[in-house]
C-alpha cells in the first residue's frame, strides 16, 4: 500500500514523504518511484533501491503532484505500478492593494481590506504602523477610527490563511485639520463705489479641496454675496458708500458634514464716493456752419446725483454763459457767427454742491464756419412742352445759406408775372396750366431762414411751353 504521509493538506510544506509496504518476495531488487504533475503521466522515475520510503523536494505551492511505485527484479524486470496517490499544495491568500490613503485629523476615516484565499480557507487580517487613532478588526479587515495626529505612515497590511501570508504596503497621510490662512484683496481700502475688488481666501490642512461662501456686512445686516463654491476668489463691485462694510468668508472642507463653516475670516473694507467725472459729446461733427443747431450732451459718473450743469462758450478771447445751472444734461446751441476758436464748456456739480464753482468739467473745441452762399436749381417731373390741363410738379433744390429754406413760386407768361404760391417751406409745387403758351417761365424765389420776405436771396427759373 502506497501512502502520502502527513496531513491531508500540507499548508507550508517544502517536501512530500511517501512510504509503502515492502513486497514479500526476497527476489525484489528495489523500487522505482514515479512522479508527475498529471494523474497517470510521470515525468520523473527515481530508483530508491530497497528502501520503502522517499522524500520528494522541493514542492511548489499550488502545484499538483502524483506518485506511484513499482518494484523490479534482476534483469531488470519491472512490476506493474502501485495505486496512484496525488496531492495539491496550498495556494497563498490574495490581498488587493488598497492604494495610498489620505485622512484629516479629527475626521473619521475607514478602509476595508479586501483579502481572499484561493483554496477557500478562512483568512485573518493584520496591519502595522497604522496612523494614531486607527485600528483594525482582524476577522473582517476593516480599518476605522479618527486620526489624532498629522503624519505620513507607511502601513503594511497582511492577510493570512494560517500558513501563508500576502502583504501590501501603502502610504497613509493624515493631514492637519483645516485652518484659516488669510483673506486678501487686490485693492487697498477704501475704494470708490463702482470699482471691482477681488478678494481671495486661503486655507491650509484638511483635504485641500475647499468650499467657500461669501458674505457682506453693512454695519446692520448680513447679505450673502455668493453661495458655496470651490472658487477661492470673489469679485465685488460696491454700489453704495459705507464706512462699515465687512467682507466675510466661510470655508469648509469638501468632506465636512457641517452646514455652516469649518473656519472663517473677515476683512473691513469701507467704500467712498467715486469722484465726479464728466465727458461731453455733440450730435454733429465739427466744424459746422453758422446757423446750424448743435446739441451737446454731458455725461457724468461718480459723485452724487442728481447732477447740475452750467453751459459756457469761449470765443478765443472771453467767456459767455450759455445757460445757468440746470438738471438737463443737454444743451442746443445755434451759432450765429463764424469762429474757428469756439470752445463749448460745461460745469458739472454734485447734488447740493456750491454753485459758485464746478466739481467737474468738460470742454469740446467746436469751430464754426461761414455757410456757403445760397444756391438753387429747378427741375420738373415732365419734359417741356406738355399739353394744357396736365399736372406738372416742379422741385427746387437749395444748397448753402441757412436752412430751413423758404420758397415762393411764380410764372411768367411772356407779358407779366403771376404769383402761384406764397412763401412756404415746401420745396415742390404742382402747376396745372389751362392756357396754351409757348413762352411760360416757371420761377422760384429761395430764401435762407430769417431772411426778409420782400426779396429773394436766390432764384431759379425753367422755361416750360404749354400746347
């Protein structure tokens, strides 16, 4: 009988011992031990002489081994093999590498080790150099606790099936708790209203992924400027003057369970009124001709509204006030004299400022040129001649002078003049002649604005025969 000595599973064996019963025949010369990795297939045959035991080594964990024994006689003559015995060596357990871990002092931490045994044997866990405050349950591999000390630990975790062990080493970093490190602004207080100011909060410790909530205190109440965000900066543009402004920030760790803050910080940031500034624009480009109405508009920013405006004109030698203090930011000026040195000027004051000086001012050089002489041309919608009783529209086109223009329409029949329409601002006239006359002359007087109506500044004529 062939026996594989030892336990049914040799947990950490490095060799296997076989023993068998001797053959009751004094002619037996010795025994052959047959070794293989597959039942019935042998890759080694070892002559052990007349001994009835054999130690096979080394053995490899997880490897299958099969043995049989035969005897031989002088010659040699071999007997058939004995019954076969096989054994599979124990496989080591497996531990999944947990990877590096990070925790924060004072915040709960946990890690489940993942171990198993290929042979189905029960496993136990252990670990060395765990951070202070953490412990491991050997039966489950669950590590938990609350770290108490900031440190970087090199932890070795193990899983064992009682004979073989698997290990994994990883780093467990315990960071100090979150701490407020500062609040800065990109501008120095105080700042005028309307100026954007960027505040940046800084924290250390914790998980380094922080959340921020921004607040403003005006001396009486709180206003949330921005809700929780991972952006450490916030830009605030104050719209009111307040010496008591306080910019405040809440900061919490992204893993924090608090509804408010882990740490916080504040900065006093008073605001002041922005200085009054003024600019000016015109609805027409310079230069313009005299007699042309030009509207100037002042634009004020900063200071305290409602603003007051006082309009001036400088002619190169002296100042003339065009309009006294008013809340109207626009003024229309119609120059009556040509002057290359005209300067339109405006004073702008804050509400309740003294009216003897200006808080801000703006000027615009605006030369005025002499208008070209008035000229006129006359055209008709139909060619001459036309049949009597035909409606014919004549149009006068005027340039130069001073608009708006005035028109007076006449007709000459070869003997005398007849007034068709008296002074009007309409530059067209429709005439329906009823009498044939090859000598008709349609004539128009054109005047500049303000000219006397007893004479014409310019005229235009068009001969027009009627059949």
